[in-house]
C-alpha cells in the first residue's frame, strides 16, 4: 500500500521510499525513513494533495509524491 492510497485518520509505518533521485532525497530529508510512523490527516478531493503528520509536524505532499512512499 502507498501513502497516496491511505484513508484520512489512518496511522501507518513507512516501509520504503521510491521515486527519482531528487524526489526520493527530498522525502528522506522530510523524515520519511523506514520505520517512521505517519498518519494521514486529510486528503483533498479529486487527486489533490495529502496532508500527513510525522515526527511532530504536518506536511502536505502532492499525490504523485505520496504514491512513492510504501507503508504498512
């Protein structure tokens, strides 16, 4: 499952981060490292951004970037 598929209010753990070099590096800098707990706060309709809570802060990601983060 990916972060882009998760429903609002659900908590998950990051398994891996994919994507291109720059996108992957940026997501890792944001704290999406394997083992990190993340929670989907809300989702915009019609394929809009996803707001997630991790490591004590809120972060909004584009849906295509959220699709590169594998969760369980």
